[in-house]
C-alpha cells in the first residue's frame, strides 16, 4: 500500500515563547539513530538557528522526505516569504522538490489550554507558508 507512509517528528520544545529554554544544537547526535529507521519522512524543526546546520541532515538523510519546519510557532513575528523560500532553497541542495513538505516547527497547539501562538498569529504564519510554497512552485515548476 503506497498511500500510507511512515515518518518521525522531532519536536524540540514548544511550551514557552523564550527560545533559550528550548533544546538547541544541530541534529548530528540523532543522525545515527535516524538513519537506521525504516521510515519515509523526517519532520524536523529548522525555522530558527537553534536547529544548527541543515547540511548535517541533508547529507545524511537526503534520500528521505523532509517535513521542513519554516515558521516558529513561539513568536508573533510572521516570517517573510523570502525567509521561508531561503530555508526551502537550502533543503533543495539535498532533496528533490517533491520530497520537501513545509510547515511550522512543532505545530501551533502543543497545549490546548495554553497555546504559545494566538489563532491570528498561527493563521498568518500558515498563510505566509502557503504564499512561499506558491512562489516556490512557480520558480521550480
């Protein structure tokens, strides 16, 4: 059955607006374990510099699909289309366009009674992600 795919999502913290309290550093310590997994997609946070060098993931896991975090759900700042496009273009150095899926880091509703992003902020960020995806489709179609 080709329609159902396997994947893993690595969330590095989404309980506070203070970036300093969340896990940081590149994914290098996880790569040996991730590369042994028989899965199709890795969903990883790359919206902020906390994630480290994307090349570590790309060089090692570039033969998989990537769920690429491009929006920080912990801030009210709405990422620009250019910022998101830049993140995806970095991923394109290692992944085929059809293997890249973009979204927020870790999601917007970590705790139902205590979301770190307002509904308006989450909506604006998702709209910006869609705008960036459309720009990328036009550029790479």
